[in-house]
C-alpha cells in the first residue's frame, strides 16, 4: 500500500494551490476603455513559479509531479473526444465562416517558426511551441505524437504556460481595443473569440458583452460555438496541416541558416539506444 501513497505531498500541494486559486476567483480589471480578466488557473501557475524560484519545494517533488502532466493530458484528450461526437452536427449547421476561421490559426506556423529558428536558433521545441496557440488540444496532439518529455513537448508546454500567464490579459485588451474601433460587427468579434480555450474565450467575450448588453446572448452564443468548433476542427487542422507545415518550415529555416536541423533530444536518445543494442 505504501507505493500508492508515495506522492501524497504532490497531491496535497496541488489541492492546496487549487483551493487557494478558486478562493481568489476571477478578477476583472478596467483600464479606461480597455478591460481584461484574470482566472484561477493563472494563480496556480504563479504559485508554482514562486515555490520553484524561492526553492520552497525540493526538486525531487518536481520530478515526481512531471508524469502527472501526461496523465492530465490524457484526461483532456478524453474530454475533447467526448466533445467531438455530440457536436459534429453543429459543425455543418454553423456555416463556413465558423469552420474556415480555423485556417487563421495556421498564421502561428508562418510567424512563430521562422522567428524561433532564424532569430532564436531554437531546435525541435520550435515545432511544439509554434504550430498552434498551445492550448489543451495542442498538448494532446504533441503528447501523443512526440511525448511531453520530448523537445516538442517542452515547446508546447512553454507555450501553454506563457499563454495562461499572459493570454487572458492580451485577449481581453485586444477584444476591447478592436471593439472600440467600430470597424467590426459585434457578431464578427464574437466569432473571433473562440480560440479553443475556455479562459481565453471568456476573457475575449466579457468586454463585448459589456459594450453591447442588448446583444449579450447572441454574442455569447456565437463565441461559445466558435470555441467549440476550434476545439473540434482545430484538432484535425493541427494533425493534417499545422504539424506537417511546421516540420517542413522548420527544416527550410535551418537550411536557410546553412545548418542541419537539430533533432529532438528524445529522438537522439532513442537512436543512441538502438546503436547500443546493435
């Protein structure tokens, strides 16, 4: 029985941080015409960073906690799969605008990969960080294709944490700024709120609902439908288009630098093991 309770400190600390974050709750901030909202997930990451920076938890506990990331991603994968089936009809009924907007997410590939490789000289972590906006579905894709302990996994986890820290703030500010220009219809802005992340969608849609209270229900409905579709067709977009394009662009960018593209550390390790076995 002892082996089943060896990580009890990890679970206890995780539970304490979650409870503390939920007690803080959502916090809305207004900066003149701009606004944004902070969500509990942000606080848990900040707690973890502070504990690590000030060395309030031993490194062994961090190592023990690492495998639970993969377990959590499996749960997210099951949740995404459960969402796809019941909502397939919604994809066909929502029209081309909601479905094809997912093509806009491919912009991260053509912007992030060249910057990561040509400017920062990143290795395979560039693919994990640059093929998407690094939300829950992206973790599932990279976790299944490469493993979260690979360089690609480190890249997508880095993007996920960065997005959680700054994503909701940036989304709230951008949504407020674009709404105040008067260039876009509220429904168009509502459809743009769906990134595949519940927290980012909420941060995006809150200023719109406050600015157009008479259309609040319609705005939220379109935002929620867009977010659902981003989670559904975004999975296939990542698998069929974003990952292959990222791998191709990664190789092209390293060729432009006149160097061979670095392999993932996990791939290198596997090759070393195969050589030893031979």
